[in-house]
C-alpha cells in the first residue's frame, strides 16, 4: 500500500503503465485474455470445441496492493467459488491458478462466464479482506451471484 502512495505513475495525468499491458484475442472457439489492473494480473485462456475432451479453461490471478494476509484471503475466496463449479485450483503464495476440463455446451459456457465475473469483482476486494464479517458477506454474495446470474438456479 505504501508503494501506491509514493508511485509517481499513479499521479493524475501520468502515463498509464499500471493499467497497461491488457490483451485479448477472442475467436468463436478460443479466447486468451490478459488483464493488468494496477497491481493485479489476470490471465484467462479457454478453448470451446465440439466435445468435452477438447474443451479447457485456464485462469491465473495474482497481485494486489493490500497486505499479504488480505491478498491471501481474497485468493481463498476466489478458490472457494471456482472449486464449487468444478475448477481444480492451486494457490502458491499470492498466485492462484485454476483449470477446468471435461465440460461441454451450456455448462462449459457458464463456467467461462464465471471467470469473467471473477475478473470484474475480485480485483479490489482484497482491500476489505481484513474483517471476518465482510469476508463472509462477500463469499456469500459471490456464491449467490454465481447461482442467480450465471447458473440461473
């Protein structure tokens, strides 16, 4: 956090190095998306073919400006959400990787949407992860959002 307060690149009107480096390649069956938002880096790659044998999704998330404990809590939150929908998740230090194979059709598409949801909602959440009640609130909210907005249950 202290680094952010002294970083001249975050000054209004400064060159956007901390927001740069975003990349997306999206076709009918494949996507590769790299997002850098401040101190966060997210990589998503997926292939959606005709059979479950060839379909896969890979996701990587790391970084943040919060202290290590809050970043770890955020990764645990993301891991619990992805694992609930069949992703195999691994967390090493402040780096989460997840992969998914063996799904097809709508079930696979919903899980790709879930990765988009995580990209949108997880970046800044590490800043509030010091309060157990808020952690519980956001865990419940994100699981409920997934159920109602993505999986329509």
